């Protein structure tokens, strides 16, 4: 049995932290500076983490490779299991033309692509995050934006930045419920506290999106609509998380923010409409947008997309009400399936077949001598969000009128489309598990926790780091949630505040996580250009995490301590 050592380098936690950070630095340098393909960068960084674990800590080679295999398995199930099945449903709607109907429906709300970007990437993306999470909204909304005429790189960047504020309550609040489990803190307290942090992001993210799409001009011309969307989302997220239900938080917030935008646009319009590639135009002008089948950036798959009409509008086409209903039906079915799965009797039946077991041959103790939870693997094959998406997909087949054989071909092509993303995600999760099992992650966390009272200022960075590595706020909360509580107790700070800060700060690491970069790049046909995408969103990640650090620090002082439940 391997027992973790937190200070293997000269008995110094600081020096050990520098060494423990090498795999992460390797990953980010290969992606952001050397512009290496994500799957190759992830595999190299995994190899580096194994070397550090075996040579420095030292962890025996057998357990180190077993930890990597467990991480790779977790990367596929449940994470990729969700993404693959969600994109399969999307691919079926493309094959039948219903995605084009959905696109025209969104386009009719506004012919301004800045507004469309906010509605699709932020509001609709938040709904997808609420239902599935784990990269699903990034994959689907980025391709929806391309169908409206956005360039692939910009579409992916907008989708990644938008996928922030909703993440903590994603997948029916799984990150929050996981945080409550690992910390022992009341779920309602954690939900309330996160609901007093992430809404601040919700106000500003739509503004950031219009800036990414059209710079300062976009901010000047569309800030009223973006602000309405952000404020309504923030208020709904706060109210629902504090007074209604954590799992329903993002569902309520996303629907209300989209509804508010639709109503607001009935009484207000930007002075000019923006079209990607064509700048701004008046309501009577038209500009052609590129579309159709494309192969870009060395992608291993050709992604079929409906050709957007001139100007990104609806091209004058009026779809029958029945066709519009069928276009929205897959998402209504997803909502219904996930809602039914939360009914206690049904949920109990789904979870009754769940198996939790220790990964074969992997036995680890924490530095304190207690059994580590790392080897525990939960195989909830029937209750998993990905399985529920399979069920929703099967129900979708007759509704949208796709032949079963064609649906099967779409399913198989989804695996080919996501081939490089699958390798990347599995490699990154293998890296995360090696770091966690060997003690590298605990070394970094313990060293940061030694900052004392100032730890409140850097507490969100720990969550940010966890999500940047694993791509999952749930995984980050599992890694660092208990550590945040211990650090809070040692520093005389609120355990609820810092535990929540781990989740709230973590959402900002989502956009730079290699697995999410890989999913976004693969979805828009830019596999191999993850480094370009990383540099495009890194500044936004750093700016927002700095804001979250300041907010949490002020909440730990008399200035904003009234916000802590």
C-alpha cells in the first residue's frame, strides 16, 4: 500500500510544490506556447506526471499506472459518455434538418449575431449545462454559432467563455452536492453561498461575449440587452439557489434570462445589426456569411453544418409550427427525462444498480494514514447523465423522424468526430488521477493553504487549478473541498465561504481546461488548434478569477461578511 508524502523534496513543502507543478506547467506550455496538438500535449504531460510520481514522491510504478488507468476510465465514463451522447442527439437533428429549423428560430429573435451569441452560448448553453454539463454546452452551442455564420475559432471561444457562471450548478447541481458530501457541510448553506458568488459572474459574462464577438463597438451598441440577460440570470440564480432548489438553479436562470431577452428585444433593438465577416449593417442591408461543409485546422473529421442564410437571418423562410416543435423536441425530451429521473421512486430504481468499488490493485493512504478515496470508482451506468441522454436520444428518433439505421450511423460518426477529443480527455484525467494519487495535488493545495488569513484571497485559485486540470468542477470539489475546510479552520475563516469559493473559482478554469478545449476544437472542426483557442480565452479566465478572488476576500472581511450565510 502506498502512503502519500507531501514534502518529498528535501522535506520542504515549497520545493515539493514546485516539482509537483511541473506536469501542469508542461501541459500549459505545450498548449499555449508551443501550440502542440492537445492530445499529444496531454499524453506528454501524463508521462511527466508519472515520472514525478515514481521518481520524486516516490510512488511505485504499479500503483502509478493503475491510477492513470482509473483516471482514463473516469474520463470516458461518465465525462465523455455525456458529451458523446449529447452530440449524437445534435448530429441527428443536423441529419434531419431540424437543427436548421432551430437555428432559424433563434435567428428570428434577432438578426444581430451579437444578440444571437448571448442567447445561444449563454442562456441556451446554461440550460444544457444544467441538464448535462461536462462539456456538452460547449460542444453544441459552438456548432450552433457556426451555423449562424460565426467563424469556428470565435464560435468556440464564445462558447467556452459563456460556460462559466452556470457550471457550479451544472448537471443538476452535482458539483454542489459533491462538495457537501466531501466537506460534511450542509448542502443548503453551500448552495446559498455559491449563489452569492457566481451571480456576479453572470452579470458580466454576456457583456464579455459581445466584446469577444464585436469588440468595443459591440459593447456600445448591445450593452442594454447583454446587461438585461446577465442581471435576470444572476437574480434568478441567486433566488433559486438560496430559496428554492440547488438542482433547479440553472434551469430556472437560463429560461428566465432567455425569456427576458426575447421580451426586451420587442421594445429595444441595436442601432445597427452585426454580421460576422460583414461588420455592422442596417436592417435593410444584407451580407453573405460563410457556411456549409468545412475541414479546418487539421481536423480528423469533416463536420456537416447547415449553410447559414445571408446576414445570419432566417432567409425569409417560415417554418411550420409542427417543424419548430420537432426542432425543439429533443431538448424538451432531455428536460423531461432528467426531470423524471429526479423523482424519488425513479431515482431509487436507477441508482439501485449502481456499483462502487475500489480500482483493482490500487491501494492508497493519505499523508495522515487514512484510506484515500482515489481508488473508489462509481459505476452508475443507469443513473449516469450520459445514459439518460441515450434514453432521450432513443425517444428523439421517432419524434424527429430519423430512420434507426441513420441514427446508428450518426452515433458511430460521433465517435469518429470526437476521436482526438476522446484521447485528450482520457489522458488529462489520467494525469489528474496520477497527481491526486501520488500526492502532487495535495502538496500544491497544502502549500497554498499555508497562506493563513490571506488564503481567502487565493482560495478560488485552488478551485480554478483543479478544474483547469480535470475539466470538472465536480472533480475539483472532490480534490480540494475538504482541504478548503481545513485551511479555513486553521485560518479562522468561514468553512462555508472557502468551500463555496472552491466551486465558484473552479468554474473559471473550465474554459482553459485541455479537455474542454479539445471538445470545443473537435466540435467546430479545429482539432489541432487547441493552443490558439487556449490563448484566445486565457485572459478572460485570469480576469474573471481575479474578480472572484477579490469578491471572496471581501466576503471574508467585515466589508461583505453579511453575504455569508
